């Protein structure tokens, strides 16, 4: 590991991926053309990454010359990749932003089915977090406010009893599972 | 809090719509985009599916992409926010695939300048993905406005897009520097960060401007931790480039050090990382950075621990002593649940540990080594190897530990790395040899990996005869002949033959064993036994040396290629093995590199390097463009690179000297560093010393800015006049200059003018004409040389400029270009007399053997004895040293 001063550049993030619990891609973006230029290489990397990370809940791993930070919930795995010399804490802040944004969008219901249901919004959120390798925003609150475009939510007073009950049940379920 | 939930009905089949999605069906569904009234409820899911399919790796043809892109543009009619935003995403995704994407420019420009804030930022980013350099001028005005917009999202989007665009149109983006400057002062943290990134990118080639920027920004405290990280990187770069700015109280360094007390951990780590990696940092300056890292080691966050231990691992290479303060914290990390952290902690500890702590550390590792995976065990083994080289006296503990690891379960890679380590220790430390060989003997008794057993048998054959009691190894080796598969049996036979050739008192017994092997069921084993038994029966020392003790010197890949060629074009003459180039002897630096490369987590699973090809073979291919090069015969040796100019000058010229049997080919690699010049007909004019004949001159036809090209000069060595082959040539670079436009690289006129540039003198040395040859058994070759009528020359020199024996050994070996044999290049500590044994081959194929007896008095006194079949060569060497 040679000593390395980091090049001053905004291009910090090499890739972002959300995988399911079989290691299949739900969404993934790679921002450096020199790293995994084809979909085949990307998927091979994701498989490898998943195999190395899905059992050990260790938060960080170095693989194929990349530093990968990750986080999982139920049946989803979130990854953020940067160069092997990158400041790990910057990568972590992006990962946290990604996770928290998705969690708020899905109202803490972070699981595969929910992501696929709101896939359009999750795509928009990912686009708002990183653009072409540059971190656009790492504050989940402001990311969510920018993609919160649906106006079809109902104020709590006007919700039916069943709806309130349903949402309370969900909240309870997730606080237990956590 | 907004809700993103859909209808109950849609929720139920949610997710399944993305299963087994096919490109063709999605494209079919995308036809609803063309309906006259756009229904967002129907179109959004279809567009999502399309983007999902592309993200899954489906590739669209240009026509498919263009069709669906145009259909998508119809969706601009809808006012639905989600749909509009998805269209932007679609535009970005398809912009590189579809044709005529600029058609949406006006729609996007309208959104970007419109009132709807949720559209504006995203529209800018989409717009810049479809814009090219010429189009950029048209939207320049809007971009400038957007950069200083009050909405932070818009401003950020414009800054980020500008940075992307600066790859296409650097000149246009440069004009926005004032706007970027204004944006740096923004209250929004992200805008500040992006503006700094853009500003630095525009200004980075202008040192003075960067200095000003840093001076200004380090005074005003930036709010964004990202921006501070960026500023630390810029400052560190300035510090690194500029040695004069150094001094402990440099404002730059003070800024970085102050960042160690920042409230954001990200910034603190960035600052510590920068300090650790600055080359000029002294151990004293390192202390505050280390105490920060030490604190991180105890953090609850795995990422923080990882970052800290990884950086400490780096420090351990440059300042091992400084890290010792953190040893206690590192020891706590050995049992970390994250294996990467644990392994990094161990390797760091092993690097920094003092000799006294080795025993304790090894005991600690022994407790958990069985729990970790093979991959990490290999890293531990590599760290032990480094330790053994550092503390030769500890070989007993380490060797026992390794042999215990050898007995454990494990895969080939793991076992091989242990065996490798033991072999390295044996080679490096004569005291460890006996015990190391004993461990290896024990290991092959029960070894399931054929390749490993073969290697160990080979090593036993090489090292065993030189031990005090060679006979004890014979039993182990012969056991293999009885019990193992054919390839191991064959290796065992070869190993036994080595004992027979080196130890005369064992010869009789060996012959009996070889006779038994001649009854083996396998052809190869029988052949080897017969071959060795016959040679040993002749009792001729020189035959022993040439056919048993010394391995084949030539490069195996080159031999394979030559044989293939020979079979394809049969010639009258029999194949001559002398025509095959010799294998390259790895230089100590290369070996060093190899060792360094190991033991790093980063290289794990990286690309597999191609098998090493000798430098000469590489060059031989490159040189084949010179007309008539084939007549010169095979390439004998290529020298290291010699720089003929300072590296910062207008033209940067380096020379590589290629030596053939009777010819010298000089390769000049030139680099043009002037952006406003195009060079043509570049050649080097030489003034060769007496006796050299200039045969051919191959100029480099074109040398544009920042490209390197090569020109060549072919010379013939002076015939029958060896002393004159060493000399100094004057050199001048000659070329035709055409002035050109720096931006395009096209010449202004067709007419050029001649110009020349003085180069430093080029020296042709003795070392250029000599190739290193490794001799396994130097003493035998030396004796043999005496009996075969080699000329012997002897002389005594006083090397007054040398003050240590190591220095003398190094400089003699490199000056003569000879390979030290029998590890005599290492001077035992505290000795005042040393004998250096060297061997090599002069161009044309004459062997050279040199013995240098060194004695340390005030300077170094050397008695040099040269043996070579050619008297002229021997004389040349003795005269060259003086």
C-alpha cells in the first residue's frame, strides 16, 4: 500500500448499487468508464461483492481495488464504491444518505418489494445524490424533499381508520425487526 | 412527510412487473407515449420499466434508442412532475445511444429557466448531457445565471454540469470563473463544495492562482466538510510540489494541522491522512495525526476503525517507530469482527513490533490463526516473512510457528506461501538453513500438493549437499521415490543426482539408488535415472558442473519460440542453443517490488499479471522495425535508461543502449514538451569515439506535442580493439520545427526550419557489453576455468572513495554489470574482509568469472582476479576498473 496523496477532484464516487438478497441487481450505477466498462463485468463484480459481504455484517471491505462500504436491511443490500485510497468516511456519508433517503421514501419500509413499487422515485433519489461520480447532496432530508413530487398523500385527519391502523401496524413491525 | 404510496390494487402486484422484463416488450409498451393525450399514470410505469431494463444491462441499438427517445419527447406535454423528472433521467440515459438528441434542447432550456423549481436543477443536468462544445455557447448565458442562482439545487446542478462540460469545452467553461468565485461564498454547503471543485479545476494549471485561492479559503472557514476535505487535498498537493514552501511553520501545513481539531470526523481523518502521506512530514509532525488515528481505532464505527488502521499500516512502512505508540490499540483490533480490520492490525503490528515483542505477538496470533480464512492467513504469512528478514535472530520462533501452520489444514495457495516463506528465510539466513530444511523434509512426507513437493525436492537438491550432514536428507528424498506419483519421483531422482555430484563420499550409495530407479515404471523417471547415473559414472567434474549442477541459463519462453521457428523453417545447420537469449536475472529492485506488492489488501483479486518476459525480448520486438536488424543476430543486452536531458526541459531525451554481438543500437526516446511546436525528422547526431562505425540512422518522422517517439542509431563496435569499445559520444538532437497552434496541434505553415538541441554526452561502458549470469555453483566453474586454459589476470586496487564494504560490493557489481554468485553480495555485519564472487558473459558469448577480495582499511583495498577464455576481455576488465 503505497503512500498516496489524494488528487483534489470532485469525482469521488466510483459506483452505487442496490442488490437483493440473492445478489441480483435492483439498481446500479458506475461512474468511472475505466472501471467495469461492460454490464457483464459489473455484474460479475456485484456477485463477488455480494458473496463477500452478505454474511459478515462488517460495513466495509476492499475488493478489486475499490473500497466498498455497505449496509443491509431485510432483503436489500446498499453499496457505495470509491477508489482504494478514498476517504472512507466520505463514502460512508453517501451510503448513509442513500439509505436514509430510500428509508424515508418508503416510510421505513426498506425491503425489496417496496423499492420496486416506488422504483421511479428511488431512481430519482439516486440521481439526486450522485451525478457522474460527483456527490450532489449528502443530506437525505433535502434529497427527499427534491424527489417528493406526488401530491396524493392524505393528511392524517382524513385517513380512514383502516389506513391508520395499517400504517401503525407497519411502523410497529419495523421497530420490532430493527 | 409526503407519501409515495400508490393505490391498493397496484400495490398488490407491485414488484412482479419487473420480473423477467424483456427489452422488446418494454419497447412495445413505450408506444403509448405517442398517444395524443398523455396519461401520466400509464406512462410513468412504462418509462420506469424502460430505465430499469437499461440499468439491468439490456443494450439498445441506435435505431431503437432513437425511436424511443423521440417518443419520450412527446411526454413533455404532460405537467406531471414525476413523469417530467423521469423523462430527464431517460434523456440522460439515452443521450449517448440515440441520434439527434439535441432536439430537446429548447424544451429543457425552457424548464431550466422556468418558474417550477423542482424542474430547474434536474433540467440543467439533463441539458448538459446532450450538449456538445458548439451548442454550449448558445446556452452559456443561462449557465452563468444558473451558477449564481439563489436556489442552491440549481446552483449546484450548474456547477457540477460545468465540471462535466469542461472535458468537452475547457475554454468556454474557463470564462465562468467569476461566477464560480461568487458561488464559493454561498451559504449552502454543497454549493460551496461544488464551486471549489470547479474553481480548482479551472485554475489548477496556474500555480499562482491556486496559491491565492488556498490563501483566501484557509482564512475564511468553509462550512462544508466536503469542501474542507477538498481544500486539504489541494493544500497537500501544493506542499508536496513545492519543497521551498516547507519548514515546520508553513501556513499550509498549519492549516492541515488545524483541521485535526475540526468537528467533523471526515475532515479530521482527511487531515491525518494527508499529514501521514506527505513525504516531507517528520516523525515529530506525525505525532498529532497519529494520536487522532489512535483515537479512531477505538471507535464504535467499523469504517472509522478501518480507515485508521489502514492509514497506520501505511505509516508503518515509512515511520515504523512512530506507530509503536498505537500498538496497544492495534492489539485490541486483532480480534475485530471485521476481518479486514483484524488483518490490517496484525500486519501493522508485525511491521512495527520490536524484536522483543515478537514472541508475545506470535503467541497471540497462534490463538486465532485457525479461525480466519485462508486468504487472511496468507497475509499473515507474508508479514511473518518480512519479520524474519528484519530479525534474523528470531528465526527459531518463526520457523516453529510456520511449521505448525504447515501441519494445519489449508489450500495450495496457503501452503505454497508458507513454503515460500521458509525458502526465503533459508536463503537469507544461513543459520536457519538446517532447521528449515528439516521442517520442509517433514512436510513433504505428507504433502498432497504435487507442485509444492517438486519445488521442495528441487530446493533440497540444491541446498542439501552444502549442509554439514548431507546424508540425512537422502532418506527423505528416496522415500518419495518409493511412495509418490511420477512427477515427484522424477524430481526426487534429480535431487539425488545433485548429492551424488557434490558429495564424492556419497556417490557410491547414490549410484545404487539410481540403479534401482532405472527399473521404475515411468519413462521420465527411468530416463533421468539413466542419464544421471551415466554422467556420475564418468567422474568428470566439468560434466557434473555443466549437466547436473548448473541449471539451464536460457529463457524458456525464448527457447520455445526459437524451436518452433526452427521446426517451421528447417535449415541445414543443426539447432544452436547459443542463439537463444539468456533468461533475465531479476534485479534486486524487481525482487523487492515483488515482495512489496505482496501483503497488501489492495492487490487482492486484482488482475493477474502476464508471465514476466525479459526486457530484452520486449525490446527485440520493438527493434524489429529497424531495417536490417535481423542481420545483427540476437539482442544480447539492453542497458538501463539513461537520461540525456533534465526532465523539465523543452525536449526530454532518454537513451537505451542495445548491445548485439558486434553492433550497438542506440534507442533515443524523445518527448516534445512544447505545445506550440511540431517536430519532424527528429534524429540524434553522434560523434562516436575512435573505431566505431556509424551504419544506419533511423529518424522519427513526426513528434507532436506531449507524445513520445523513438529514433535509432546503429553502430558497429570497433573490430579487434576491445579497449576502444569503452568511450564517450557527443550527441546533438537535430530536427525540423514547425510552429503550430497549441489548441489544435496543426502546423501554421508547411515550411519548417532546422534546429538543434545539445544533449549530454553518452557513455558506453563495460557494463553495457556484459550480461549477468547466475551461477548456482560458482566455485566449481572457477576450478574448471583453471583447468580449461582460461586466461587469468590479477591486479590490486585501492578504492579510496569507498568507506564501507557494502558500498564497494554494490558499485563493483553494477559497474561491471556482473551477477554476484553464492550470495556474496551480502556482507556479514562487522566484518572487515569479504570476498565477492561475480559471473557474467561478454557479448559474443565468452564467460567471465571475477573474484574480488576486499579489505576495509581507510578506504577499501581490492584484489581483483578475472578468468575468461578471451585474454583481451580479461585485460579489458582489469584495466577498466582502475
